[in-house]
């Protein structure tokens, strides 16, 4: 299932059909920064305090490119959906795990 560009939002978690979690960390203009897990990631548990982005480099791409990947519905925090809202602690964890603070700052300055 492909996403529409307007379905891509900051602070949301997505799952590709290759079982790669992607957390959108920042957006400006037509670009975004996201944290990718490795492919074939295990399903997240109900109270995922630890997200699967440790030592994964953040990525920058166009929103349209991100949306064109094949995504799937997955369960997280007790609900099934194509995307799931991360709470503030989870978003901060994703940013810290992939060391994205400087990349986000650079994007927002563009």
C-alpha cells in the first residue's frame, strides 16, 4: 500500500512491507528526515519504550519518495493502522537513537 503525501506526518511511525520501521522526525517544504530500522525488524511490543533505531543513521529524502515505498498496516499500542503516533518520549528516543538532532536543525534552517 502506498501513502499519499498528505498521510506522511512528523511524529508518526510507519512499517514497510520489508518490515522496516520508519519514524518521521521532521519535515520542511518537500523534504523530511526519518529514522529507519533495519529490514526484517521484529514486531514492537505494546509499550515500546525502546524503538528499533539504535545505531541506524537518519535519512533525508523527499516526502513524495518516502510515500512511494510499500507500507503495511501494523499493530502498535493496541491499535492496527498504517501509521501510529509516537508520544514525546518515543519521538525523543528515535531522534537520540539515530543521532538526528543536527540533521533536523539543518533541515529546519533550509
